[in-house]
């Protein structure tokens, strides 16, 4: 990674606008939100409003915001098995109960272990599964959501190739679907820069 050039760019932006960048803001720095909006439109075919984007300190922060704002202690989250351990730990730390359902590529989810009580949130990784690193299936995710009817659907678009957006469940016009992502893999992990895209009514 070109660290020297990065430091020069970082200084050229932060020093002249230091007071503005260190102040409170509504969901994040406006110009950055606009760039992320355009980035999502180009690379993920997602046409959302700038107001729907919330700047986070990475994926974990976005998942934590959803766990704390959209669920109460004791409510249930459905996840795939195997699952992303980071998301599971965030949900457990927030006092939520996780139900992990086995997922086999090409076969779908194990529907025999659906929770009997209501599901507050379903969590999926985006167009690629973590940790299996194989393409996911929109149809599989939709079938699970149809079966358990979660109040909210959170998708973690942690890795993509640019042409696999059709496997995402996320819809910027929906009332209950959210997308979390970061630039850790596109740039470098220490950047600690992510985003959360939420329904307009939640923004």
C-alpha cells in the first residue's frame, strides 16, 4: 500500500478542515458519504440516498449499532453456520440470542432448526460467505427469511468482485434491510472506515 502518498493525501484533507472533521456530524462527513454513495452505485448497483449512509469505524461498529438500536436484550438473531465469529460476538455482547443454521452451498439452509419464537434479526454475509469464501445464494437467503420472518435483515458485504451484486438481498427501498461494509479489504485493515446503509425511515 502506498503509505507515503496516503499520509500526504490525509494531511491535505484533514489539516485545512481540522475543526470541521473533529466536530459532531449527522451520520458522518458529508463529502465522504457522497463518495460512498457513488461507490455503491458503481460497484454494487445500489442506488441509495446520502442520508441513508452512516459512517462507522468498521464492520463491527456497524453491526453493533444495529444490535443496540434495532433489538432488545434476549431477542433472537438467526445466523448461518459456519458464521462470522465477529458478528456472533457482537450479538452476544449485546445480550441477544443467536440461532445458527447450517448452510451448504447448493443445498441451502437447515430448516429443521428454525427458532420457535419470533426472530428480530437475520444476519448474512454478502455475496461471499464467511468463512467458507464461496459465493452465496440470494435464493437461499430469501428462503430462510421467508421461513423465519425476521423484523430486520442485516447483510455484511465484506468481500466482492464487482459483478456479484445480484446475490445481495439488500434493497435501499425496503423498510427492514440494512447493509454494512468497510474498506479494510479494499485498502488496508488499519483504516478503520466503514459504512452502514439503512432504510430511509431509520436514517
